[in-house]
């Protein structure tokens, strides 16, 4: 029991201190498309909760009503993780992504291609919506889409 507690605390602690932001997986996944990249960030929320609650299953009396509720919770989280992987919930999309799709969705493939060419400089130059607007204008001018 102590091992699992330490394992979960360390695992979630790494996420909380921002290791994922150091490597910047969140914005990078929007730029490099893959069949699963769009939903994997969202699926990790219910799957993480599933992994957090799963060890408690050993301590529930299987004959009681709480076991049925607990099983339903675990199965619901697992199903939500699978669904969110393939059908990501739109309300969890980051604001910069929503903004680009809303205002410049017509050239999103070009924007994705340009950002992928030099991701580090794109990331450094597009921290705010205003900077994103300047970058989008430069891409439109580059391709003659004014």
C-alpha cells in the first residue's frame, strides 16, 4: 500500500511541478498531427483519475452497494477516457487553439505546417493572441492569401 501511495504521489507530483510544460507537449501536440495526438491530452484526465482510484478497489466490501457504485465510477472513467481520446471535448481546448480555428480555420493546415518548420521560434514568438495575429498575418502574406 505504501509503495502505491508513493508511486501515485510522485507520478502526479511530476505533472504538477510542470515537467510536461518543460518539454511543452501540450502545444506541440497541436502542431504535429497524428491519429491519436488530438485526444491523448484529454484522455489522460479520466485515465489518471481511474489510476488514482483503482487501488481502492481492493478495500471495498464486494457485497455492499458501495462496490457497485465504485465499479460504476471506475468503468465510467475508463469509458470516458476512451471516448475523449477519439472525440476530444471542445470545452477543454486551449484558448489560442480555439481562437486560431475560429478566426483563421481556413488556413489552419498552412499554419500548422509553418509552425512545424521551426517550432521553438514559433513558440517563443506566439505567447499571446496579439502575437499570434501578427504571425498569422505574416503567413497569409507569405502565401499570398492577404
